[in-house]
C-alpha cells in the first residue's frame, strides 16, 4: 500500500481535507467570540488566546502545507518523467507531518506555546517539523535528480527553491538554537519574527503555490504557458524582493530606519514579479475563458490567481507609511492575511485537489453540483467575511488616528462589522464542508469517468502537445 504510485500524494491531500474542517470551525468560533465575548466562558481550551493560535497553526500547517506538499508529490513526477523517488518515504513523511502538527495543535489548546506569531508550537514539535521538511526535500530532489525529462520546467524551479528555503526559514524564525524560549530578546526578536512571519507567505506558500497554478492552467486549458521568460522574471523577482518585506510590519517600532526603508522599497519592488505572473496567466487564458465555468479545478485555481494579485497589491499599499499609520494594529491586517491564506492559498489548493484526486483514482468528481454549490458559498461568504475585516479595520484606524478616540470607546461600534464577518464565515465554512465531503466521497466512491465523446477524444489528441510546452 505504502509503495503504490501516488499513495504519498493522496495521504497528504486526504488528511489535509479532514484538517481543513477543523481549522475553519476554529476560525468561525473565534469570529463568534468577537460578537459574543462570553459565548464559551469557562471552557479553557476555547479561550481566545489558545484557540487563535491553534486555528492559525491548523490552517497554516495541517491544511494548507499538507495539501501543498501532497500536490508537489503529484506534480514533480509528471514534470520529471519518472515516478516519485520513494513512495514509502513520502507516506512516512505524511504520517510524521500529521503526528507533529497534531501534537503541536493539542499542545496549543493546552496552553503549551512559545507565543510568537506563526511560531507558536513548542521546540520539540519544531524539531519534528524540520525533520519532515528535510525528508520531503530529499524525496523531491532525488526525483528531480533522476529525471528523464531534460527540461527543468518553471514549476520545478519554484518547488526546488521552496523546499530548500523553508527549512532554513523555519529554523531561523523559530529561533531553534534557543530551546528554552524559542525566542530572542527585545526588538531583535520582533525583527526575526517578522522576517519569518512574512516569508512563511512569501517563500513557502507563494513560491509553493504559483507552480501549482503554472501547472494546472495549461493542463486544463490545453494551452502552452504564454511565456517561460515571464515566469522566470516572477521567480527571481520574488526571490530577490520578498525576503526583505517583513519589517514593514514594524514601521512604528524602534528598529533601524534603513531596515524600514528596505522593507518599503522591497514591498513596492514586488510589483514587478506580481505583474509578470499576472500577465503570464492572463495571456495563457486568452481564448479559454469559456472553460472557467466548465472546469471546476480551473475555476478555483483562477480564483486563487486573482486573489494573489489582489492581496499583493494590498500588501504593497499597506507598506506605505501613511496607509500603515491607519491600518496598523487594526483588523485590516488579519483581513489581509485571510485574503492571502483563505482566498489565494485555499482556492488554489482546492482546485489542485479537485484536479488530482479524480486522476489518481481514475474516476470523476463525486458531485459536480456539490462542487458548484460549495464554490458559490465559499466566494459569496468570503466577500462578506473579508468585508467585515475591511470595514472594522478602517473604522478602528480612522477613529484612533483622526478622532483621537481610545481603543475601548471604539469597540461597541464595531459589533455590526464583526457580525458581518461571522455571517460570511458561516457560508465559508459550509463551502469548505462541501469541498471536503466531495473530495473524500470521490476517493471512497470512485465513480467511473464518463466515457469521452468523439469530439472530446479528438480535442484530447490535438491538445497532446509536447511536455515542455504544457508543463512549463
């Protein structure tokens, strides 16, 4: 079983499809606490400070990271022309990953935490996480090393970079050389923490998910990627600019002025790779927009593409000192994080699972109707959900800055916007439940694929272009 082709990929993805339900339910519980603060009084493991950390780590590592690594284990063999180097190692990696994050999340609910943004899990769990990351890197690198396809596609560039950057980033950001606290002291710790916190998005999820979009869009449209050159501009632009943007979270902290300036400059420098990526996918989609509604994976992946462009623009404009002065410390900032992780990362990975799971089991999606309903709930829910964050943040920031009001006096007026966020969150959760149920049902039922028509068979033959074009 553990040696079966694609079994490691499926192990990661199906476990992630379970974790996502737990993660979003935690998030909904937190949203309800903003409206009804005493809703879970007396339940220690539902205290906001514990649950918020558990929610973040469940979403970041158990759901998004697990699904992303599973997606890589499917994509890499197809771009290298050979099977995964070791399915057994891949399955071991999936088991260890789920055990590590389970222990870490339960520990957070029991108040075992290092209390640092995105780096809350305790030291021995950090050790397990890094071990798994290194095992995963080994499996991917060995697969690429033994490839039969001479071309190194751009998706592989991104995955190669990601699997070597993130273990180093995780080690540095979690200050793993200091086990008692997992932290430095004073302002130095803030600088390290935001170097890590922002690059979790930049050098893990961004560089880990753009190759998924680069892979699925050409496959689903049966169109070669528009420009290999633009994809490399995006790759090297992210590698160059993203590493320095973390300090824009500390513009009002006593860190060196030159570091703030570098962060602002790098934040605007990110416009270059984002525009290159945006135009590359947009031009690949020319003449293929009719497939947006007919292909469930393509629809979700393109939604992720649009969300990435939007969140990148928002991130660059937030780095401006005048705007940061209004938005900093407000709910606008977690709204930005949810636009990235909930709408960009999750959309892309849902599209990836809808693309991969039926192909691995040689079947069709269990229910297209359920997928369509889930997508509608997810998108409509997110609009209200994100709108709640946006309005709350702007009301907070303008009242603090322009009206000079203290924090406590602004709180009662925020409740309607918090309720809007929770209402949207209910729809988002229902959308994820529909997605997860559909993926798990697809894997269990394995309904046979509908036999293609003569027209579809002809199109498939015509679209069978050489791998270098489609897999770029």
